[in-house]
């Protein structure tokens, strides 16, 4: 799976399942501040990532992952 496919999948589940406004999603968008993702949304995201990418997010690995781009970077390291 290439970077573009990862970004597309992440963007799609953020829009469809987490109900993030598509216009707010850009590489430097802050997950919490710009996209409005809170702790309850993150629980859903953990399940979605497991279903769509086949791995479980570990909270300790998410330190410093605060933008859409960094989140995609994290996923990319796990699926390659």
C-alpha cells in the first residue's frame, strides 16, 4: 500500500465515520485542534485502523503524532 492509498483511506474514514469536514483535512491539520478529534473519536479510530490496516494502534507510539500527515506517517511505518 502506497502513501496516497493510506492518505485516501484515512481521509475517507475521518469523513465517513468520524464526521470530520472534508475541507478541514490537509497535511498539517492538527488532529485535535483543526479536525476536532477527541478521546472518544480516538477510540473509534483505533478500531477503524485495526479493521482497515490490520494493526492495533499503541498509545505510547502516538506521542507526537498530532497532525494528519504524522498520523499517515505512523500508519505507513506499520503497513510496510
